[in-house]
C-alpha cells in the first residue's frame, strides 16, 4: 500500500476531530453548562444517541425531518435516526415514568446531536447541545427559571451584556395576530414557518415567498409593524420591560414573566420580539431566542405543553431550551473570552458544582417575597469587581455561586418543607419567616447555624460551605 | 389521540434511558476514567460519533463490520457507520497531524459506541467506552504504561484484587506456535478468529469448529497445552510472573513487560494466557484482557504497530486499550462498590485531576532507576489504611494521587528536560541525580522547594500542591 497519503480516509463532512487543545476548549463550554445547570437545581439525564425514526416523524415538524440521518440495521426492520434534538427523547422519558417523577421535574442534558444540513460557519452536522427543561409547572415561574439559567451561563462565561439579548415571544399571541391579518386557522403552521425563516431572506423577497406559500400579503405589513414595535420597546435590549414606553405588543403572558425576571434582578436583558416563533412544530406558548451581536441565535426554546401527552404521558406543562456548542464557541473566540494554555487548564481543574444542594430556601407567607431574589443571588454568587468581558475565574467571586433550590409547594408548613429539603440531600436550609432576616439550619447535624439579615445569608452560607 | 399509552414510541432495543440516579452512577465511572487518565499524563481527544464506512471496512476485520449500524444521507452518496470502536478514528487523527504531534503521544477519550449485535447482559447496542493509547513508542515501556493505567483504575474504584486479573499474550508468539501446530501461514487469521471465540463454546465443539474452518485438529491439543501452561503459571493470578515456576510459554516480549511491571510494584496482577488473541484484525504484538471473576472481559487491547501507516501516516508503533461502561458497571454493582445517595453525590463533587501536570520527573543516569517506581507512587497516591473492597473516597488517601509525568527522552541534559517540563505547563519538577534523594523545583516561581529522600518526595509535593 502506498505511503503517499492517497489511502487516507477523511472524516465525514461537517464533523470535528478534537485534538487536546480543541477538546479542552470544548470542555470549558460543557463544564460551564454543567456548573450552571446544577446550581439551578437541574438534575442530569441522558438518552440514546439514536431513536426510532417515528419519534421525530410524528412530532418535530417537517423542517427537522428533512435533515435527519436515518438508517436501518442490516437484517432488521426498524427505522432509526440519529437524534437531531433532545425534546422528543425527554418527552418519551418523562411519559414513561411520569407517576414516579417529582413535580416540578427539572432535568438537564448535554451530548451530541446530528443534522444532515449543509455545513457552514456555526452549523455543523455533528454538534453538542445543552438542554434544560422544567416539567409539570404551569406557572410562568418555570419560564423565568429557564431564561435565567441561560442568563447565568452568559454571566459565568463573562460575555458582555451589551452584546447579547433575549427576544421573547408567545405563539398564542402571534397566532391571534396572524388570524387578525387574514391567515386561515389551518394555515397558521405555514405562517409560523414563514416567520421563522423571514429574517434569513432579503425584505423584497418576503412578499413573493408569502404568495408562493398561499398566505395573504397583509402579513407582510403586520410583521413590519411588529418589528417596529419591538424596536420601539427598546431594540435588542429593553431597559425596563416592566413598564415599556409603547405597549401594544406586550402580552400579559410576557408581562408576568418580565415581572418575575425583575424580582430576580434580571430584567435589563430582555426584549419582546413577536417575529420569533421557533422552527419546531411542538411549541405552544412562550418562545424565545438568545441573540448575540444582533444576529446569531445562541440558544432558543419555549413552552411545549402538549408534547408529553402526545407521547402517551399525562397532560404535563413543560418549558425548556437548547444551546449548541458551535455558535457559543465562535462567540467566545470572537470576544477573546476563551482562555488558553495554563489558564484554560486551571479553569478545568477547579472543584465542580456540588451535586448535593448547598442551600434549600423555604418561607412562610410573610417571607415568601424574598425567595426569588435570594435564590438568584445564591446561584449567581457575588462578584469581587465585575466579571463582564473576562473569562471565568473562581477568584473573581467574593461569594462563590452555589447549588441552591427552593420549595415550589404552596404549603407553608415549615416542618414539611424541611423534610423535603432533607429528602433532596440539601446541606443547609434557609428559613424566612419575616421580612428582615432568615435562619440557617445545618440539615446534616440538625443544628441551627444562626439568624442573619437576609442580605448576609449568602456570606454566612459561603463561610459554612467553605469550612 | 388516545391517552392509553398506545401511542408510546419505545427507545431502540439495546439502548439506555438514564434518569438522574442512573446518570450519576454512569458519571461515577466516567469521572474515574478521566481522573486516572489525566494522572497518567494522557490528554483527552474526541472524534466524530460516525465515520465513513470505509474506515471500518478496510481495517477492523469482519467480526466488527457485520455488527455495524451503517447509513447514508438522504440525497447523498457517502456511506457512513456509527463508530463501533475508537482505534480507526485515532489512527486517522494521528496520521493527519503526525509531524506536529509529540513523541510519544498519549491520548485518552471516552464517548458513545455502537454495535448492532443481539443485546444481552453486559452487551448493549449503545455503550460508553474509555480508550487510552500511546503512539510513537516501540519500547515496552508503552505496553507497561497502558496496563498500569487500567490497574490504577481498578484500584481507584476499590475492586478487590483477587477478583480480577490481566491475561497477557503476544500475537507473534501465538502465530509461531500455530504454524508449529500445522496451521498454514495464510490460515493464521482464521486460527486467531477460532481462538478468540474458543472459550465461548463447549470443549467438545472445538474439534468440529476447527475442521469446519479447515484448520488442523492438532491446534486443539496445542491450545489445551497452553491453557494448562497458563494454569501452571498461576491460574487467573500469577504470584510472581518474573520468575514463573514453569516457563515454556513465557516469551521474551512478555518477560520484558513483566520486569517493568515489577519495578512499578504491579507484578502480582498479571498472568500469561496464550489463548488470548483479541477479535480485531489490526493487532500486531502484545494483546491482553482484564478478566473479572475468571470470566468477564472488562477491558482489552494490545499493540497495533502497522495501523497508523495503513491510514496514510508514517510508520508508528502504538499500543492501547478499550474499556466499556456496561460490564464495569455491573461488576461494581455486584461487588457493592457503587456508592448511593449523598455518598455518590459527594464523590462527584470532588476536585477533578489537575490538567496541568503537578510533577514532572527527570533524572540523570545515576537516578534513572528511580523514575518508574516514583512515578507509579505519585500517580497512585498512598492510602491511609487500604482501599480494596470500598468505593472511592478521597479521605482514604494519606497522599492524594497526582498528575505526574516523566521524560521519555534519552538525553540526560537536566536543563533541556526542565524546558520540556515548562513547555508542558508542569507545576513542579522532581530532579533525581543520585540514588538516595531528589530535588523539587517550583517551575512557576523557578525556586527550589528543597531536597528530599526519594520516599518523602510524594509527601513533600502533596504539601506544596495542597497549599
């Protein structure tokens, strides 16, 4: 056989060979995903890398099915496909054991996914994706949790806030507005597909694309109005979405989420953009994208309240997102936020997030208003002198971020809530029974650590955990 | 649509849905793989989950090709396959950048693999596999390194030594003996295939299987002699393979490895078994399996000195192994060595191995004999009161295991070797220039830490690193 290299077999197009330095860079991303997920109380799961082809054919929508790598086993009858996304697997897994699972159920996963599309910058045929999902919670507390996980990841990686923004929409609202623009009810999915690809074509092609699809041209005007409305509300970033200057397009559902985000200190990061509908067929309500530098989608997700039932489970509201490693990696490189050499090696040698919850926050009626702000602070940690625009470094924190959970139960029976905290193997309980201070209890020793003003709880817990 | 569950789509046969507790158990295994690999100076890489079908057709042998999941892309011409093993990808990656890679080059990887075989206990269609490989080193130092990585993994997990043993063989020796038994040269691959599956069938079927394959029945007698010889040498465990009681079947190549293992304090774990040839076509010399409870193969590997050249690279000796997560997981469960609940959560919340080497051991001619024993001690750590038969717990160590490397260069120029250590971002150099003590130098500050008797080096380094 010749030694000239003519017998070299190339890697498949759109896949990556990761040599040691490349692999460390990818692990910098996946370790960040894992740290932030765990701190926010998500538990890791995993499914098969391939699934029965039917799992995608029935529920994901045409866009994704046309990009599947599908196959059979020699001598077998079954059709399989490499997974293009995680949500159908998650719905299948949840449906299978719905009765035994906690409510809400918070899961994360990170692994390889596959799409047989044309490879280009930011789009590969094999990539990693991070998913977080909250199942079994109708309240927009779940939507807000999902959004803030992404926000904390962005903060953890030091991405400058002014280069990124969330655009939030609600499919129910968009559907109502499309119908008002003259779209027939059963053409709504077609109109969603048009909206999803709209920004990828020049404006003058919209009208043609609309009439080709048999949609009324009036949509075109409406969409332009929505886009203008979005800009009125504040462009890629809304300074204060709780009280937008012009509010024709602030649906109640999004206003409720915005209020929750404000209570977490997160409001400045979000804007409303009713041109966002997402490409997947199964979304039912809130949908959102994290956009970098005004154009690239770094993450996307939304509500899919019917999907678990469609897979044979009980009716179960659910909301989640996916984020790929390819666009995020390019963004970190572009911003100079990917550490190199010994700094990268040191970042990957730090203690991981604690799998046991370090704090479990409960309250009676009087203290309840403090749960969300405190939870957000514990999960984020407090920075010594700003983090924005610098790669992750644990030395930057005054108080390290920690794994913090809260009760989602409506009961105010402190004894019952403490039992829940113990069942989840939490180390410390934070009990808020008034508007000024909180009691910390060590759940392993069952001893009281002390009573602290609420804004000193994070520091007191950090001292306990560090020791 | 009905809610009775009739619309449930099952996961593919032979794959796993990992719920939070299952996932933690799997991570207990993958984190152990990662820790041990890094400590031994292996650098992590990753390849695509699928490859061009040709990559396996040409080199892996018929056994594996018949078990491939192969597929095409709709509208595309290329044939792909889900990877059944890592070695062809590794050979392709090494060949592509051979000139820029260090020599020796030590890589590890852990990820999903796929075989379309009938699922059964310990054998799934999708599983994780850990691979470590040393490329570019002809010396049996590489073979010994590969064996000791597996041994340290077994020790890290607390698997009792008397339930496990390595069986080592050498394909060149087996080939010579087969030819002596009357096998024609070009029937040797067929005879290897027979040997590989021999123990899976009842003894009375051997002869029939041999004549069906057109092989001389004389092999049957030879094989029985080899099996007997193996038992003479010590059964599943050899007490002292360096001086076996009966040595007709101790080839020089294996004796050299045994001597190295003895210098690392590892000899008691190994036996010689010339019935081991491994199923893959590309092995060229040493082959081995780690057998649990006298029957299950937990890991296997060997030398494949021609493979990188076959993939278009320069002639490159190489040796490596693979270990799956399924059999290992069953073994840990069977032995009660898989932690549960908060113990499992705590084990997964510990600091990982340092990606920067913590110690880099160099020596002049006088000190050279101390390199291997010291390296083995640093990588293993010293135990407080025995580890065997208990799940991993960092509190068990007197001195924590560390990431230690050595020079493989023949130069004794200490200045040049220190420059190599700095290039690899090592934190401390251990310099041995006589037979009794060693100097520790902090490579970041370029200050001498002190001179210590060789058996106190591990403790002195642990103090430096801990501080």
